[in-house]
């Protein structure tokens, strides 16, 4: 795709593939990331972290560290009081949820490997790091519980004082909710005379692996305490700091400067942020902490880690009659800010694009001695989409029809929108048939099926598989009322302000907090069109609670569909305010004015005034109508009435080398319906990046712990992230069913690719291997697993939980090659 | 990630480097490309007090023709080895293997000698060097000694180079006219191999006159598949000969088990990769 920079004057900004205006500073490094902030007298922190997953702390000796050069303070839990605050869980999913206290620094006991036990402040980052190694902590190891399978047995407890690992059981039942029938009835009927498919799928643990490691700076020297953090959620962080430390919110300013990615991984109030805040206040000096990549992988929150037990019932000809989901979700050691809520966000999506008459969802959240889990791109919906899209393929096999045919038989038809689903959501718009037809054509579906048949017939060592994923998702978080009904501790509106400067430039303030999405460009396009000003004249400000005072930040594909609508409304208020002033200055009546091309004109004359000229006149305020204030600036808060439901058809062809188990992507096409598109180039970026992230779950990424709770995949040597060299070019296109829940008609696209692609890839691999009796390959589909699946007819089994040692302390020297005790600093 | 502080010295001759090693003893580490040493230091797996940089010793860099063999200087960068005409002509297997190391950035800093001295059994250069009967030139306080590959690789990250010595170069007997292929098996492109097989062959009139097969990451050192070589030499190259020979690749190997595959899987994999490496080295059309 090429970016066209010139345009005819009458063309609109919306729909143009503008290059992102923020990229020059982001890509060249001209911007200041949090770690680049250096303040006079600033101190640096290093964290001492537990190497054990579960242990009592029997003693901490800080004396050597304290006398190390450049060290200012070495503190452990006993040195802090309640003004340290706490890490909050904002979404207790049930009233009786078991929620362990989560202090930012462990006191008597550590609950996962990587938990902070002491903090060092020193004059340089190197001095802090050196001293951290000198802190001596005595641990008395306790048995650790790591896997979900073990944790649900309640034999080894992650938090012995809670008496159980089970945190909350959350249930949705369509019969009870009145949105559908009884799933147990549907299943027993199908057992008599129909099809019942029972499967267990694992969503492996993933690590968000954002490019910029987390970093926090706090300056306590002003009247307000200023915190810079590489976060997705400056507003929520400010609230949490105030709510848990007792410092009035009005005394705290939080700034999220340019932030290098998040993928949900920076949707958190972190122990590190709380400690930086406390240390700065205590020492009276600016303080900085930037994590290492090893710390990031070990102690920033992880994602997914669920086991899904699924039962699908259908008639013999493939009409689904019910779906029952029994899901265990690994919370890790603590219930993160929305940790328990992540699987609940998936609860409404297992029925996907289909008309299921009965549905039941049971989710057990479970505590373990592992890093805490929370949102990761898609949060709940990728898991749901994976489960149902894998099951629909299984059903197609059972019935003996093409996987697209079984979907068509069950999906909601275009004429049936708006459609209220068995999970109780009302989908506003969509057209699954058109998107599927388009995707099939782009893919060359029939031809690839022919090739597949040939390879099967020839017993080709390289088999071809075709995978389908017809996804939908709920995004645009979220209607505040719905969040309230789910016991979520916050709202879901978004706020925007539009300000006009005396010279007629426009400042847009949004409560959304971009961290790589391109809001500055897309929001400028929206406002440029709305006010009829040049794109270049719009400046988007965000991520500073002193500038963007109100907001709910960026996650859940919400910024455009919620924040963009707030922006439209704020801009429209500017026009409303401007109209009587324009009429006054043009000496016409309000009824005779019209606004076109950025100008108020008097109908039937050539007289007019641009919004820029008006803002200059308002600045001077020499000649305003009586009783009208000298201010065009406006703001709006938008609370959506519904979620937003993008959908699409994704088709993937995978080649499987049956001799080695190696898989290779041959072709990937998708046709997504995300409503109206503001900037096709940004959308393409979101789709391509999203696809790679979902494909990576299918093929590469896996956060593996050993039985003792040590993270084995603790570096990028072992936690495999793909690069451009590992992916192919994707063919993407769109159908357009404008959303009816916002006036721009847009739907979220931030997570779509990730949600859709994982099952498309695994379906393709399984499809290739069906003739060999394979009906599942566990994720990630490593060559080893694929090979085992072929040879054992299994799902491929587990992998060895040991990493290959490429970096050895004694490297290059003769003598012993034993590695020293796991040092996790 | 910040390494513990260390002092740094950059000698310009081998003698000076050896003197520095003698002086600082086990408190020193030499650095070549730093692609393995720096991660070790930054992750604080080791904290030497001295780092001795070989980068300014000109005599250690470059590739020379020595008549029957070529000498690859220890600090010659991967990117130079991979594109060198002498290497391409006389040690094609080394060129091919080196081109698969990591990514362009790592290849522009990492060195031939550094990689071999590091002795990671998953490193791509050990098996080709072993297969080509390379000799390792080691300089120490008592002068120079030369050891064959079978003695050089002693175990996981262990070589014949002792703490007061340096690897100065690797002498590779010319294998002019030998065809070669390095079959590397990875999950993502920038990875060390899960398993790899280097095959280089001399074929005349369809008869395999010479065969050298090296195995990467199939034990704690690089390995040579002698059984496979024997099964090939003297045979008319055919699909069946290759298949039968390759089936011997796993004989007696004790590969590691890790996240990317267990020992059984690697034992299977090595036979497939050996077949493919030989087939591709032969330029044959069967697969
Ligand atoms: C991301 C990444 C991916 C990689 N992938 C691969 C791969 O796919 N395949 C592969 O083969 N390698 C891979 N490597 C390793 C790479 O080849 C390194 O360059 C190599 O292992 C070390 O070479 P170096 O010159 O950088 O040595 P250094 O890191 O400088 O040194 C390594 C060790 O050898 C010692 N040493 C160095 N030179 C000498 C000498 N002349 N005499 C005695 N001792 C010496 C040092 O003291 C040190 O202990 C990878 C490295 C990285 C960082």
C-alpha cells in the first residue's frame, strides 16, 4: 500500500491512508521515553527479587548493600507503612472471590519467582544493581503449585492462609438468564440422537513482550508529585495511587509519555510503580526505575493460561443445539487489576457469530505460584474464539461437510441484525456471508482444496491444510452500566476536549492513552473533517492527567469507537457555540447560516467565516453577541450504549512437513468488517501486527515454568518471538457494515487480528493431518508436537521444561561448565 | 541490564594479550565479537575484573591461503567468513554454515574464533570445522600448539584452550571441488539450531569419493557422523544409498532435551536432516 500525501482540496481526511504523524519522533528515537527522563539529583532503583516461587522470608541482611558505593537506601517490607499503598484488583468477579492481599513488596512470604523482596536506591543505576546483588535474603522454601491441573486439586496451596487455590467461580447460564434453553437438556438429547463433541483445549501462557520495558520516574519535589510511567493507563494509575496511598488525587500528576507498546501488558498498576512513588516521597528526591528484559519477562503480568473443557451438541446434520464451557483460568500469584475479569470478557463470545439455542459458561479462577496474569491483546476473546472455531471444524468433520458450510448453517444472517445472542448481547451489524465469499475468492479456496486432495492422494511428505476462522468479538470497552452489572470497579466512558487557539489552530485532548496505535493521526483526521481545518493544524494531546484530566485510557479496542465518538461530540459542540457568533459577525440570522468546507456562510451570498477566523474574533472578544462567552472550546463525555462487534473471515493455508513436523505458512487472507475506516494504513498495520501476534500463539510463544516455578523461557532466546523473517505477506481486505453504536460507524480493530488468527492456523495444521487420525495439536504447534501427533495420534503432548544454555558463565574456558545458582536479578 | 564494572585492556599483539592473560589470570576474560560474552556479563552470570579485547590485534583477523589449507584468523567476523572467496572455494561447508548464524547484526560482530572458543554445542561452526578436519592453533605462554577438532572440543562450553591461552586461528585443509550443504532446523529464523547437519562431498562420475558429515547440537560437543560417511564413500550416489546412510546418523548420539525438542525427537530429526543435507549437497532432484 502506498501512502498518498497530496489530496484534492475537496477530499475528506477520513478514509485517507495518511502516514502517521507521530512516527518520525518515535522511529528516530527523538522522543523521550520514560527511561530517557533525567532529573537533577535523581536516584536510581534496583529491585531484589525472589528466585523462589514460594518461600518464607526468614531474614534480610542489607548491611553489605548499604555500605556499597553510591547507595542511599536499602529497604524491605518492614521499612514501609500503609502509605506504600497496594496493588488493587478492580474487578472482583464474584462477591465471595478469594483475593490475596497484594503488597508491592513481599513481607513474610514470596508467592512467585520474581516477586520483589527489597529495593535499593543509589546514585546510579549501576550502583543500585551492584548493591542489589549484595542483599542477602534467607528463604525457607515452601512447596509451590504451578500448573492449573495441580492447583485445582488444592493439595499444595499458593497462599496457605486462604485455605484454597480457588478464587472465584463465575457462571452464565442461558436458561437462568432467559436468553436461551438448558444446555444440559440439549446435550442429553444430542447423546440420544445427534452429535456431541467433547474437547479440552489449552491456552498456553503468553508474555505480552512489549518493545519498551516498563519504566517509572517520580518527582516528589513540586507541589504535586509527578509520576512518569510507561503505562497504558495514566488515569487509572493516578486513581489507584491516590486510593491506596492516601495522597490526595489532586496532589498527583501522572504522565504517560510516548510508550513503546503494551498489548495489555501495561494495563496494570504495578508494584514497581508503587515502590518508585514511595521511595521518591520518602527520600525527597526524583527516583527512576527501569526494568531489565529478564525482569520484564519474569515479573510483568502474563496472559492467557487457561484450560477449556468444551461440550458442543448438535443435530445430526450439524445444527448446533448447545455449548457448555468449563474453564479453569490461572490467575498466577495475585488477582491482577482485571485479572479475574479476563476470562469473563470471553464468556460472551464463545457463541461467536452463531445462533446457539443453549449456552452455559463456568469459569473457575485459580491462584498459583506464578507471575500474575491479566489482559493480553484480545483478553478473553481470543480464548473464546479459539475454542469455538476449533469446535466448528470438529463438527464439520463429524457431519462430513466443508468447515465453511457448517458455519454458514449456524451463523446469524445479515437480515437478522440487530441480533440478540444466547449470551445476551445485541450485535448491531454484520454480514458474515459477504465477508466469507470475499475471503474465499481472495484465497483461491477451491484451488487450494484441490491441491490438498492431490497431496493426500500422492502421499506427499508435505501435506497441505486449510484453516478457517470466522470470528467476531466484543470491543469498545465499554458501556459503564454493563460494566457495573458485571461488578467491574470502574466505568467505560471516554472524554474529549477540542480547544481553539487564537491563531485558529486546534488542540484536541483525549482521555485515551496511545502507546503505538496512531491516535494522533487518526484523531487529527476526524477533527480536520469535522471542523474543516487542515490536518496539520490539529494537535492531539494525551497521556498527562494535568492536560487530559479525564479519561479511561487505552485497551479493549476502545479508543476510536468510544474516544473518537467523544471527540466528534466535542467538535460538534464547538460548531454549535460558533454558530451564533458567526451569525452575529456576518450580520445574518442563525437560520441563514450553513457550515461547509470549514466555513460558515450566509446562504445565497459569498460571505463567510472560517472556524479559524472565528477563533481569532473570539480571542479578541471585541464584538460578541450579548451574553455569549468568549470561548469556543468544548468537551464531551461519551458512554457507549453497547459494545462494538467487528467480525471477519480468515483463511489460512499451512504446509506440514510430515517427516519433521515443521510447519510453514503458505497463504493467509482475511476479510474483516470493522465498519467505516478512518485511516486504511493504520488499520492495515493493526491487522498485520495483530495477525502475527495471534499466529505466534499458535506456533511459537510459550511461557514455560518448571515444576519448581522457575520461568524456563526467561529470555528471548527461549521465549520465541517471531520476526519479519518468520512471517509471510498477508492479503487483507474489508467489507463494511457501519456500526450503529457510534456516529462514525467505526468498529475496533486493535485486537481483531490476534483474536482471529490463532484458530485459523491450528485448524489448518489439524486439517492437514486429519487423514493421519489427528484431531488436535496443542499450542504452540512446535515441530516436535506435530511430529508426535502424527506418530502417536495424540495432540503432541508436553515439552521438556528446560532451556538450552547458550550463555554460560565459564564460556570459553576449560574446566567445569556448571551454572551458578539461579540468580534472577 | 548492566554488567558489573570491569577494567578493559585492548592489546595490539598476541604477545601483549598473552601477557595480560598471564597477569590477570582467572580474573580476566577475552572478548572477541562479544556476542556471547556480553549477554553473560549483562545477565551477571559472570563478572570478570578484566576484559581483554582482541579486536585491535590485526594479525588475528583475515583469511590466508597456506597452500594445502586455509587459515581463518580467530577474530574474522562471521559476515567476512560467509562471503570470503577462499572459504567458498576450499571450505564451502563453512561458508554455508556461517551464513545461517543468527541474524545480520550478530554476524557482523561475532567472530569465527569466538564462536568456536565459546563451544556451544548448538553453535553452527563446530560441526563443519570438525567435519573438515580443521586444526586449531592455540597460543600460550609456552608458544604455539595445534590440536585437532577431536581434542579441541572437550564438552559443553569446554575446549582445549586453557585460561592463559588464546585461540589464534583455525587451519582448514582445502576441500576444493567438494560440494556442501548445511541443513539447519529452527522454529524461528534467528534461533540456534534445534539440530543441524553439515554435509560435504566429493563426487566423481556419480561415485562418492569423499564424504564428511558433521552434526550440530546432537551431544555436548559437535559430532562427526563417521558411520554415515563410511556408508557413502565408494558408493554410486543414489536415493537408496543416501537414505540408508542417513539412517545411521543417530547411532550412538546423546542429544539434549529442551523446550524445542526432546532427545528422541532429535534422534529422529537428525536422520531426516542428514538425508536432506547429503541430497542437497549432491544437488540431486529426489528429496
Ligand atoms: C541473538 C544471538 C543469536 C545467535 N545465534 C547463533 C546461531 O544461530 N548459531 C551460532 O553458531 N551462533 C549463534 N550465536 C553466537 C554467535 O555466533 C557468537 O558470535 C559466538 O558464539 C561468539 O563469538 P564472539 O566473537 O561474539 O565471542 P565473544 O562473545 O567475544 O566470546 C565468547 C567466548 O569465547 C572466548 N573467546 C573469544 N575469542 C577467543 C579467542 N580467540 N581465544 C580464546 N577465547 C576466546 C571469550 O572469552 C568468551 O568466553 C548467536 C548469538 C546471539 C547474541
